[in-house]
C-alpha cells in the first residue's frame, strides 16, 4: 500500500463518520444558494486519521447570512468570532464553526489582525498559514471527483511530513506573525519537519512576533507544550530567535562553559528533563508539569558563581527561578491555576537532595508533603525527571533514595491521615480553651498547632491542649480557669 493510498483511506474512514452532519449542513447552504467546504485543520486531520468532533467550514455567505441559514437547524450558536466572520454552533454532538472566506493581515503597528472578507475558496486557501491547512472539501457531494481542492500541494506535504507555506513564507508571516510560532507548534504536535525556507524566514522575521498579543502567543505556546514532541518545537523557537520574544529564559540557559569551570549543559539538561517528565505522565499531557520542567532551572544564569578549584555553584536558583517563572507566566497571561502550581514545583524541586545524605526525620517528611500540597504527585515526577546524570551508579542511588522517600510518605500517610494535615484542635476548640473570640489570635494559635502537628505527628488531645495553653501564656494571654466549678445561677425573686 502506498503512502498516498493510506492517506486516502484515512480520509474516507473519518469522513464517513462525520458525513451525516457535514452533508446535511452542505445541503442546507446549497439550498440557500451558497457554497460550503470542510476546510483547514479538519481536512488535514481527516487525512491523518485523527479527526475529532470539532469541524471547520468555510463559505461565501457573510456572517449575518450564515446565522439566517442556521436558524432553526443548529442546536445552539455563539458569535464570539462574529467580527472575524465566524459563527459557531452545536449539532448532533459536533462542535462546528462556519467562517466566511477571508483575508487576514497585520498592520505594522497593530497587535490585532485586520480581517477582510473574500469571494472565492481559492483566495481563502491561498491566504492560509501552511499548505497542510490549505485544503478543502466541497459539500454536500464530498465524493465527487472535483470535491477535493488542493491548489498548493498540501497532500504531498502531508505525505512527506513537511511544513511549508502556500505563498512565500515572508508574505505569510507578514500577514500574521503568529504563524511563525504556529510552525513550531505543528512541528511539535505532528512531528513534521519545517522547510528550510520557512525556518530562514522565521529567523529573519522573529522580532515581528512582538506585535502579537500575549494571549494569542500563550495559546500557541500551550499547544506546542502539549504536543507529542515539544522538544522539537522548543528547539526551533530557540534556533530561530523566536524564544527571545516568547520565553527568553529558555535560550538564556545556554550558559558558556569554559575549560576551567565545567558544569552540566543546562539547556540540554532542561530538554532532557522535559522528555523524561513526559514519559512519566500518567493521565495524558500535563501543562503544569511540562511548564515546570521547562522552567525549573531558569534561576541558574542569575545565580551562577565560579568556585575555587574549577567548580560552579547555583545556590538558591530554585527560589530565584520560581520568582522569574511567576513573572514570565503572568506576562504570558496564564491564570493563577497554572502560575501557582508551576512556581511551587520549581521552588521545591531541589529539597529532596538533602534526603539521602543527611537523613530526614518524620517531621521533615511531613513538611515536604505539606509544602507540596496538591502538587505532590507532580513533584515526585519532576524530581525523578531532574536526574539526567549519565553516571549509572549515581542515577540508581538517587532513584533508590526517592523510592525510600515515597515509601515513607505512604507509611506516614496511612498512619496519620497526613493528606489532611490539620491541627489536633479546631477553631472552636481553640476559642473555648483560650476564651478568645474569632480573630487574628485564633489564626495564630491554629498555625502554631499545625506546626506542632507536622513536627510531632498526631498528639493526644490532652497534650495538644497543654501545648496550646503554654503557648498562650507565653504570649500574655490569660486562658480561663478550666477546673473551677461553674456558678449556679440563682432564680430571680424580684427582691433587691
């Protein structure tokens, strides 16, 4: 079977699955006097045998007309992309978007693309980013000999696994500089090779990415990192200078190494950690873990110090790295749900290295678990991935040491319900014992008891109470006397 035949079979199999809703939609537009085509990524993914339930279409109908045609047929519509000619809707479990033929380009000073509507599918395809996304399939009769439209050799590039632009890459990237980042993203997602002419244009025009909004850059970077081989995409960003615009901390890891002060190649180490972390993922691509792997050592350039005798140190690079990561991720408009766990992982990724040499008390193990919080499983993965030494004996020793730590965590968790890690007394207990109202002092007492819990494990209630009373007295509080008999209330006789 030739490669092309396999591609055709993939497409037929995928299109048969989606054809009922796609054909019905095509008939709807044809009856209204308009053309409709399955287009772009949907055609590409059908040819690759990986088409999902998100389908993209293009048409000569203007946005207002698209809404009219869909009225009464679509199960739910949205118009978030209406100004760009896109109407989205749901039908039969599929998420569909229909977009008017269009051109799109940036003015030199603008961060937002200018969109103009076109009149032909040929013009629409010519303005698309890459040849593999510049194919279309006419509907409703997608089986017709002329239904498949490929004016720029997209199927040949798909077969050859090459990323190429329909026009010159300079013209394409001038229209939308984000396409340079998309080239790296598709290389990571599809494991395709980027054509040398495209790489050259990316290198020459990398500074143009500065006019693109941080939100659009964030989305492409996220897709790149969640791809099948993000290393390929990141290396392309660094090689072309695009990383200087997107993630400058990554190329900064290419620290100069001289004959007197040798140290591990931090950039190469970082890419290896990312690859190892991906292999250890349990439930599919994990953005937080992958970002932490990429950023875990970005504090090293700022903390590098040459030591007597030819050594190099990076003291506290995890603290500096967490701070730098927070700044970069916020600049890329990532939300708190991403920023905080990534920074926590970076801050904690070195703590384990004191475990095997000095030995940890149960208190230190509890604190490790407490500080990791919900990121403990990811921290386990990051720490194990961070061991990229080629010294087999050292690698085995580190792995065995971390196995031992995880076993201790499991034992303590079983004995002490460590995941809860709450003080032995709650807020109501504290207020009753110390005779204080809700407020700052209750919080301070609760924090003290939590520290006690981590240090000693669960305490019997009487010991926890005694410790809290001693803490309160030392701070000038006067808890009520606990062993005095309550005064019996006398009945009111009405007399003075």
